[in-house]
């Protein structure tokens, strides 16, 4: 555990690189989508279709066009205990409805599959690597993380979030509360205290399956247009939520540290 934390802190000292002379965009946006085993296949498919519908929606295209440059760079991947690299839809610049439709179709073409575990931290570090040296020069860099439970695998989540924020990346969250786990406390509060960070960061909760598409679309529009709450800081120390609650609830998680 101490070695993992030390590694995270060393990584946090290295800012995400913006390639000199890279293509300028309003936002470099990474969509990191939870496909952990706690989701049933219907919920996973609804979430996937929600992203496809949101990216194809006129509200999203209009938000892109309203930006200072009128274009964004976007990438997408799915994760659970580890990142499913076969789900990656690599960076694409979106300026037009045709661009958005092409990107949405690429997402839809991937098979839907869930996996064991929930590692928000691994998703954040993978998102950071996607941003670093990607050839774009964004006015803002954002990792958008969806999830239906707390971090319970991989490195602790709060240092991963702090590393992203120190690198100049905003982390926003979509907290899926369709089947909330009361033992872990309110998930949107956990996301606010332990996952999101950076100027104007925010959490959007989803309480019903029927709300997925609208919530995702609203969140994407907010991220593109910066129609966000005032800047807030969520320090690890003194947070209302236990940022290690997922690990503590995972059976036999701590056994390896007792040997």
C-alpha cells in the first residue's frame, strides 16, 4: 500500500504534457465509463446507449460549435477492476454532426461486456496517459468518470484524483445510484469527496435507468460549455466520506498486508 501511494505521489509531480504546436481545441475530453460486474447487462447497455445518444444529440453539437474554437477532442474507454483496452475509441476531433455521429458509431460497435472489480484509480491513470502527449492543445483537459460504486481495487482513489488535478486535469463524475449500496454511503457524496477535483468540477447523480441519456447529455454539455458550479476544492484530509470504504468492504482485501 505504501509503495503504491509513493508511486502515485511521484507521478503527480509530472504535469500532463501539451504537445507544442498541437492542434488547438476547446476541450480534451476523456470519457471513462464503468462496466464493472455490479452492473447487470441491461444497465450496462442502457449506459452505453446513453453515451451514444448524448454524443449524437444536437445539444452536444451546438455546445461544441459555441466554443471559442468550435471543436473538441474526445476519447472513450470502459473500465472495471482494470481498463478494457479493447473498448478504447481513440482521440477524434469533433466539429460537426458528422464527426459526432462517426464517434458515436465507433462506441456502439464495441461489444458490451462487464468485468470484476471497480478501480476508479486505474481509470484515472489511464485517462491521464491518454491526455499526455496526445497531440492536442486544449484550453481545458477533462476526465469524465462514471461509476456505480466506490474504488475497491488497484491504488487508492484520492491520490489518483490528486495526481490528475495537479497535472491540470479536471475530474468530473457521473454517480450511478440506480441500485445504491447503503453500506458504502451515498455514492454522489463519495464522488464529491474522493473522485472529482479541479476548478469547476462537479458530480451528476443518476437515480433511474430512464435518466441515463438525459443526465449524460447534460453533463457533456456542461463540460463543453463550462456551465459549471463555482470552483470547489475537495481535499483528501478531513473529507466527509471514507475514501477507502470500497477497499474495506472488499472481502479479504487487507489480508495481503498482514503477511
